[in-house]
C-alpha cells in the first residue's frame, strides 16, 4: 500500500474523530445508565428509598444512548430502504449517493432548527428546580446537528465503494 493511499482527507479525519467521540459519549451514557439503575435497585431493595430524580435521569440517558447510537450508525452504514438500489448498477448508486446525502443533510438541518426551537421553548418555560431535566433534552438538537454534519461530510468525502465498506 502506498503512502498516498494511507493518507486520509481532512473531512475523513473529522468524520472519524467525531465518530470516536460520539461512540465514547454513547458508551459513557450507557455505563452511567446501567450503574445508576443498579444503585437505584439496590437502594430500593435494601434501604426502601431511591435516589431522587434517578428514574428521570435514566429515561433521558436512554434517549442519549439511542440518539448517539443513531448518529454513530450513520457513519457505519446509513440505513436504507432502497428497492432501486438492487436494480441499479454500482456506477449509478455512486452517482446518486451525493444527491441523497445532500437531501439527508437538508432534512437533518431542518430537524435541527426545530429541535433547537423546541428545546429553547422548554428551557425558558420550565421552573428553575427542573432546569436539569430541560438540560438533558439538549440531545435532540445536538443529535440532529451531528447527523447534519455527518451527512455533509459524506457529500464532501464521496461515495464509499462496496468493496471498501464490506
């Protein structure tokens, strides 16, 4: 393998770094969720009390793990329901990949915008003792922002050939 083929473009390195950070964050949320659940179970069984707000935090951690997992899944292999993909040649699939990723970027940017508005409305309307719950909802705009970024990077990077991704 030549030295040139080992070099990765800046967008590819950004995508790889983002994916590592997202995987680490999703893993940390999963571990936190599991540990908190076990502590909560132990506290309820042995001390007949629980940790205040733990069940709400666990519910939000489920969302964090799910949304970050979806973002990581985009990097690995975008979920596709394409009947046409089986009918088209690899050349045509590669030609259509960028326009599809542009469309996905636009959809995710739109969802990001509305998620920011929704989160902001919730943030300003919630009472001060529940601000931490509203803060946990930041995962919605963050995840759509990350999805937009990944799709935009795929537009720049270009198609992955079936040989490289398998």
